[in-house]
């Protein structure tokens, strides 16, 4: 099984470490890291690190495309680039010494219907039947909220299993498409989808079951410091690191999804995904941990967990 990812809005992710951010003044970075990014690209990076076959399809640009392609080649990730005239966006994460994280994300290039048709053509050239196709990230300016729903339906019609990781109107449209097998919201995105605050683990389960009733088979919901829930129509499993991890969680959700799919989409895969995701938090930027680093993280998996537990980040 292969993990094919589609990133309409990739990014060059720069993480800058500062002692403190002085707004309106010149700030001098203590260190900086640079990684290829965009949620789908990160999913491919994680799947490849786990040892799974993967293929990353992304929209390129005249500025940044060659660097992105070289980075994926160096990581042994086969990829397809859909050419576009604009630059690949740059996203910046500023990490202060006290742990404060500030993110500045560019909107990315404007896309249209012709670009969606190019994506379909590129997907049709890949082995979709029996493999996973992951559509991840917020949509570009110019695209309708239905873009992921349209692409998911196309991939599903070619025999693929489909996962979606996004938020907002495009998330709502995708879950109604009857073509998505797996979604990976965080609990804030799930809250936005159902239109109410989710304060406890039970609230998350109830909301996820509403999504499942609409046609999605599985919900993998990340909950920050509270770990993650794997929810189907008739089961709910909670998993979290035994020891608290600290650092910058940027990209941890993408790693969670990539490892979960690469490891087989079951409870054992959830355990592996939590370990890999947690291992990434102390690392700089959107670094992908090594198998040894992930193996050093002990996790706890339960079916009989406390459903009344109040979420730390509710």
C-alpha cells in the first residue's frame, strides 16, 4: 500500500528561534531551520520516514519549486510537480525562549478550475486503486470550498481510499461528499464543523459520530496535550504519551496522520502515530523524528478511558 499526497498549497517552512520577539524593532535570530512543508508534503515525509511507499503531488512555482523538489529527492520521496507561475509560499514560525510560538502563513498562489483538472490528470497517472490519497491543507485563494470534495470523488472513483485533513468550509464540503474514508481534524476544527464548543473527550466522540453518520468511516482527532482519539461508528480508542512532551508542535498533526496511514490505520497504528507525533514536538521546525526517537516515546492506549475528562486546550 502506498500513501499518495496532494498539496495544493505547499510551503517553504522557516522556523526562527529568538530570545524574545520585540514588535516594531529589529530582531536577530538565534537559529533558523528550513523544511519543505504544506500538510500533504509533511504527511509524505512522515510516511517515508516510517518506511512506507509514498508519492507527493504538489503545485510548484517559479520560485521555490527547484528547492522543494531537491529536498524531496534527498528524502527519497518520489513526487510530481504541477507547474504554476507564482512562487511557492513561505511560512514562518517564530519560537521565543519562553515557549511562545507565533506563526505567519502566506496565502499562496491563486488557483482555478484549470489547476484542479491538472491535479486530476496527474492523479490518474498514479496507481490509485487500493492506495491512500491524502488531500491536506487549506485551499488556495481562487478555489471554491468544494475543491477537495471534487478531488476526493475523483480519487474514490478510481479505487483509492481517501483521507482529508483541512478545516473551515472546505472541511464541511469534503465530509458531505460521500467519498472520504478518513478525516483528521484537531478538536478545534471539529468544534468549528459541528458549531459548538467541545470541552470533554465525550464531546469530541459525539461530534465525531455526527461526521461518521454523514458518510465518513473513521475520524482521527488530535487533541494537543490530551493525545488523540480514533473513532468509528462502534468504537472509540484514546491514546496519549505517558510522559508529557514539550516543544513546538508545528507539523505534529501531519506526522500523526502520515504514520497512522503508513502503519495500517488500526489501533496499533494509532500507537505508532502518537509516538512519532510526540517525538517530533521537541525537534526544531517541522523535523520528522527517526524510528529510534519515536521508539523512545512510551504511549498509553485505552478503550475504557475517562470520557468526562476536560480537554486542556478546550
